[in-house]
C-alpha cells in the first residue's frame, strides 16, 4: 500500500457474527478505538463488548488501521463478548459438562483411568476449539438462533464406515442363482 494512501478516505465493511453489517468511511490513520466508536454508533454494539478482527487477527485499540495493512474495501469482523459478571470462584474451576462426564466415566473406569480418559477428552476438545473458524462459528450461531440446517465442516467429517466381513453366503448363493 503506498504511504500516502493511509490518509485517503476508504470504505470498510464491518460485519457482526450473524450477518448484520455496515459500511464505514475511515482513513488508514484511524485508530482501532475510533473504529469501535463508529461501529457502536452504526450497529448499536457497546465498545467494551467489541472484539474487532481482520483476517483472524485481533485488533488492538491503541493501533491504527494502517498498522494492520487494512486497505479500501476490507472486511472487519466484530465478535461481541459478554459483559463481565461476578461469578463465584468455584464456577470457574469445573464446568458442569466435565463434572457430569467424570461421574459417568467413574461408573466404568477406576479412578486413575477416569482421570486419564477425562484428560484426553479435554485435550481433544481444546484442540478442536482451536481449529474452529469464524465461518464455522457464524454457521453454528445461525443454526442455534434461526434453526437453519447445520452443514458439518468438511475437515471434521468422519469417513463412512465400511464392513470388512465376508459377504453373506445366502446373498452370494442368490446372486449365483440369478445369473
């Protein structure tokens, strides 16, 4: 991007997770904090709840758009974070899902094995969460909020099961009789 283009006005598309969007006229020297103010006015999303992302990178309030090489017609994603609530300390320690899963596993495994299986499940869960794209999140949110059919991401699909058992003798004999 030429150095003087950061001063020229440009249009950005700012998009919320579920598709609400707006177009904003800004310059490359605009701060991310100022962009959040504009987004707040246009989309009625409080600044303190906004995470702005460009090409998957979180934008820092004290940086300028030009610091991220954001040019004309770029698209910025807005992720809304919930307002902080004072939650008891114990609520952060164990998610109900993991607590229930530990109880189910304890019925089938000894204490050491239960702990090991739970640890592997948590690790796999965290790894899968790291691979979720904004598009996947948008599709999931749309499904949960509007009941549209959910399409499983191609990378996560399991291959269809095939049997390696020998064919049924009766079916084989029927096939020979048909010939």
